[in-house]
């Protein structure tokens, strides 16, 4: 296993264990199976285990595994404050203490503010006294490192990055989503500040393996490297020295073994020009299913009326490259849950964005199509309901 250092010089394994996707049986986590997989991960040198308050049963399962096998001191636990549920100062301690109980520990190695979409999320916590709370927890040793996980656009990510002296952060990033959400620009901004970056959704929840078009799978199969679809995705990330740790939702011993093997011999900067041509061809094949030829370059931004054009088209395309529900859910979460949502309905048809689009996309027309597809009535109602209880 290879390691890259955190902000304090402590080693973090290149592969991190994402505990959200433990196998379930009869609606509950299959503890015996998860235990075997986690223990094998520890044997292979994986030392970063990511869970969250909202991952049903995950914290309890991980805590029980570590306690039963006396191996808490061999791992770093990363878990998350459900900031979207916090309404008053007392709830911060309530959630944190509940997480300590579930995890059967008295400290958290890497604690994240969960699912920021807007700097307002952080401002709200500061109004509730989170800064003093963090300082006290760090002094007592209950929290070793503080960070945040993020779903939103690049500019907002950088605002949050600049708003506090963070120890680390977590972003969605992969070779398809290179220029969406925090994106490469966000990754490099964090690295410039010396802030370690943990990657989630490196394979888009497995979709860059299981849902690749047949022609893309054939391209990978026939390549001389002999790498699997998963290995192509992981190697693209580790090729970048700014990436500290890549989370994988491992739920089989075979997956644990494969990921640990790759993380043991990969090198930053090793990909060749021919390798990058393969990634571009895979993206082109995926793009054939998409509705809008948007590359996420963001030359159309900022929109003076607040429309998040690249993110809207990303979600619209995802409806057809992955599934309708996936695209709609991401649109509702990443755009609808901001302090100021970037919905396509904000478009006034001025056309300024179209003058800057290198792909010459009829943006105004496509925004109307996207809005109709992404926001059917049930999603509009659900988003409105959730905003009332989580945006404060």
C-alpha cells in the first residue's frame, strides 16, 4: 500500500474504504460479510474508513467491527456532521456524541461538515458557534482534523475553501466529471493551500464500470495494459499528485484486493499521451448518449441571473447516460439545495451565454428542455419541502 500525507504529515492510504455501500441483506447491513472485507482492507494497509451519520447503519457496523477486533488504533475514522439537520447549537453536540457512541470510540480522526452546497451552510454553522465548538473538540482530542464534503459549483467551493483554515476536504471527481462540481480547478486550489483532497464517486458509484457502453468496454478490454474499467478510473485520479485519497465503496473481497493492488503500484504522472486518448474516446462514447454537447468548460458563466448552466446540462445528460432518477436527484441536491438555487427557470433569454460557448450550443433552448425533463412535479414538490427544513 502506498500513502500520501495529510496536512500534518500523517500518512493516508491512497485507497480509502467507503462504508456507505456495505452489502445489505433483508434491509440491514450484512455484518459478517462487511467484517471480513474491512479486516482484509486493514491487513492490506488501508487506513482511511469513511462513513456518516446519514449512512443508515454504517457507523454502527464500522464501530462494531473495530471494537470486536481491537483494531481502532490501526485506522483513521472519517465521519460527518449532518449540518443540514442542525437547527440549534445543542444539536451539534447531540449528533457528534451519537456518532461517538455508534462508532464505539472517543475521538474522530477526520470530521467533515457533510454535504456543503453553498458557503451559507458554513455561515449558518458559524452563527451557531461551530468555530468555538471545533476549537474545543480539537483541544480535547475528540477531533483530530476538520474538513467538509462538497456538492456544488467550483466558484462556491473555492469560497468555502477560503473561509476557514481547513485540514482537508472531500469532493466528487472522476475522468468524466473533470470540470464539474469542484472539478480540477477546485482540486488544484485546495492543493495550492496545502489542503489534502479526498475523492468520492471516483467511478460515479460504479457506473463507469457497470454502465459503460459496450463499445467503451470493448475499447478497454482490447487495450494492451489489461486494466479493468475500475483500474482506468482509479489510475486517472492517482496520476494527479493533488489527489490524497480515493474512496471506494468496496463490498467484496475481490474489490478490496484489486483496489489495494492498484494502490500499491500506481505512480503519479505515469499515464501517457496514448492513455489520455483512451479516456477521451471513452468520454466521446459516453457523450453519444447525451442530450447536450456541454464539456463543462464554464465559458458561459457566470450567468447574471444565477442559472448554473454547466451543472444543469450535466444533470440533464446524466438522465440519459445513466438514469432519469439519477439525473433528477443530482439536480435537486446539487442545485436545488443551495441558498440561491441555480435552476434553469431563472433564465431570461438574454443570450449572452451563447456568445461565449465554444461548442455553439443553443443554450436558451436547451435550458428549457432540461428544466422540463429535470423537474417534474414530484421533484419540484420534494425540493420545495426539503428546502423549508434544511435551508436556514
